């Protein structure tokens, strides 16, 4: 069964770039996208029209979400009994020590900073995908 | 920091880590009690440094890896340290339990040496070059 990656990113350009890299690599993955924190939580908690949404195997969370802060989404995921097992990879602009520490204290699985250079950014997304999908053993897929 | 009770496995992992050219120290402890004492700087470990990353075997004597993981992730002073569970198991309940206890990732230790070297190299590349670790 294909692994399902949920990308939570509100910036259309960032979203497009990340999706482009993930899709082009020919790995057997399904992608779902949430463009803000409300949509992300609705998908994860299967609210409303998302009642049948499958649980993702991995979440890529842009910490610079507008609206409800990305940190709140992280905290909500990691305090939910049925959600906390899902690995969350943080993508952030900040390299400030306190931001990094806060994310790990909220149980982010890893923290990645987004470089400005597009070539470097592509390489980083490839590394993330490679590590989490081929090296790591992910939690067993949960049936809806 | 490497928590591994099997001296052969510890030696192999260390060799694999040395293949990389990065400069860092690896501290090895052999059982769960030592791991916790090291992290809490108790007894003989009063001067132990805080590790930036922990590779934790699940099957440890004295205090098993699950217990060690739970203690690290419930400790306000330690929970930020990324813990990679690195163990021979790939049983679903072990994997789920590890993520429930907030392991940062679960990596199944391969039995083949070549494969083991490859995996350790990948861990090193990813966690030390790509990821931003807490300072």
C-alpha cells in the first residue's frame, strides 16, 4: 500500500515546490495537502467532509502557517491519542535556537530549516523523503 | 550517545559512524540504568555531557529500552533530545509503542553488515547534516 504524506503549507509557491519534488521522484506515495491549520486538523480529526479521510503516514508541517500557528497544530497532533504516533517533520524558516527547542519540546519528530536557495531546498526535501520513506520504519498504517 | 548492550553491535555501529568524516563524540552505555544515569548525570556520570542525539536499542538489560524512552520523553529537561530507536524488531506493536512513547523515529536494525553500514551512514547524513538539532 502506498504511504500517504500530508503536506500542511499555506504558501502556494512553497506548496507547489514541495509537491513537485515529492511527486517527481517516482516513489509509491499518495499526497494530500492542507492549506491551513484548520483544514489540517479537520482532515486529521475527520471532521465534516473529511469523515472518510485516511490517516497520513507522515506529516510535513510548515511552521509558518498563517492563522492558527503551526506550533498549535503540532501541539494538537502530539497531544491527540490517535494522532501522536504520526511522525511530524517541521519545515521552518527560523534557525533561532528557542524556536528549534520549542518544536522538539512539543515532540516534533525532526526540525528542518528551509534554505532560500531553491536547489538546496529541493535536495533537502529529497533527503527528507528518502530518510522517512526508505530508512525509517513508520508506524503501521491505520485503517479509517 | 549509543545505548546498546551487545558489544559486537556497538562496535559495528561505531565503526560505521567512524566511516563518516564528521567530527563528533560517541558515548556508549550498555544498559538502561546506565543510560538514565548518564542523562541525569548521576553517580559516576556527574560530568557527562548532554548528548545531541540518542540511538537507543529496545532490548536492554536492567531497564529496557521502552522504559528508558518513556523516562526521557517524560523528563522536562531531557524530552527535547531526539531519540532514534534502533533495534532488530519490526513487530508492529514495538513500532507503534515506540512512536506512542514519542520516539523521534524507529529504525529497524538490519542483520547484514553492509546494510547496517548503509543505514548508519544514512542516519548520520540525515540527522547531522540535514536536520537542525536542538542546541
